[in-house]
C-alpha cells in the first residue's frame, strides 16, 4: 500500500472498532482516521485498542456536527474530547464541520462568529500539539454545517488560523481548483477521497473511487502539482458501499488510490 494512503473508519460505518482495525491490518495500511463516534461508548478502551494496533492516527473527527460552535465555551466543550483523543494518540489533526446554525442566519455572519468562537479551542489544541481543521461538508447536510465550498473553507481557515479537511466529494464541481490548490496547499491538513456517479441521489451516496463520474485522477494530480505533501484518505459511505460490503469496497478503494499515487510518482 502506498505510504500516503489513509482509510477513515467512517467507511465501515456500522462496524465496531475491532473489525476496523483488523481490516486495516489485513490491508497493510499505515494510517487511518476515525470519528469519535467509533469510541464514544468507551474512550479509554478505544484509545488502548488503537495504540495496540500500531497504526498511525492521521486524524480524529469531532462529534460536533449537531452542536452549535458559535460560542467560545460551547465550541471548546464540543471539540475538547476529540482534541484530547488526538493528542493522546499523537494525531496531528482534529477536524469538524461547522455545526448547526440559528434559523435565518446568513453565512457571512455565521462564519465571522465561528472564526471568533474557535479561538479558545484553537489555543487549547495548539497547547496539546494538535491542529484544528474545518471540513467542507455537503450542501445536502446543511444541518451539520454551513461551510460548503473550498473558497469558503479557505477564507474561514485563514480567519480562524486553522487548517482544512478537504473533502473532494463536496468541491469537485467548483471552478478554478488548480489555482486554489496552488495558492493554499499549506492549509490542507488531509484530503478525503471518494467518488460519485452523476444522476444518483447526492446525499450520503458515495462510490468506490473509479466507479463514478468525478475527475479524481485530475484532482489528485492537481493537488500533487500544487505541492500538497500530506495524506489522501479514503472515506466512502452509502448504499453502494453497504451493498458491496466493507471489505471489498474499502480494499478496492485503497488499491485504486495506491495505484494512482504510484503512477503519479507521489
């Protein structure tokens, strides 16, 4: 497996952590990311199992998508468990979506308030050796966040002095991506990879890379040419993944990405 391939355990959404770790070992993957929901029931046991696996933790996703992060104390409280877990596991990155918003709020005001509210959490994370990152979530999951485009994510990241968990699934239709990648490569903490077939239901309906319509090879090539040096993380989910089964879908995804990175000389 290419050393820059990571697998996010969200890809095996309904599996317990023990099965995730067993599959990752079988695939000979060095890096993985996971959402806190995988270990929320028993955080110490989850941390112990991950440590015993010997895997490098690329990122930890906070369970904050249904919380409002517009107040400094609330944002710190929502993000602290994931920050602490990332620090304990020596993961460099804790990422999150921007969370819920009050009815009638406009995006300018929301992002301005969020950038300010994140400062206590950002300072706390820095003390623990962890970087915060905003994920650009889909417009179909607006209840989980209001930062959708790569341009909005870049602006927020610069204002809040954080990084970006770049979800290619949610920005591939935007114009001018090569220039944005080149100008802001240093902001990207991790790049998440999946595919989508145009014409199908958009919400939470991803495909194995290579099975859909996205110009993934071009996107990843542009990221590399822009100077991005981090990990590319598989994050697939939805009915096609459930139907195929996690082992097959994740293996095919990882193999596709690994072969591409080899071919591109990453």
